[in-house]
C-alpha cells in the first residue's frame, strides 16, 4: 500500500498545486491515504473537501460524522 499511497500523493499534490490551491501537503497525504485505503475522511476544511470530491474520495464534515454516530 505504501507505493500506491506515494503515487496517489504525487498525483493529488500536483493537482492541488496547479488546479485547486489551498490544501496543504499534509492534507494531500491524508487524501492519498483515504483514496488508497478507501476510508472516509473527516474534515471541516472546505478546500480539502473540494479536492476529495474531485478524486471521488468519501469525505464528510465533523457534524455529519456526529450525526452518523448518533444515528447508529
């Protein structure tokens, strides 16, 4: 998985730098992990959520996660 995460990071980071500036390098690392491991990402950062949407990474705001936990 490490190699796939590194490749995804490179692709996502290049996209951030050229198309959707805002998210940090650390944000790109988190997005790459979520993409490769197919796990949801929780953030209230609007820019990060937009990049997640671009790459079809499941992402939600913290209030959405709280609602999910209450419902369960």
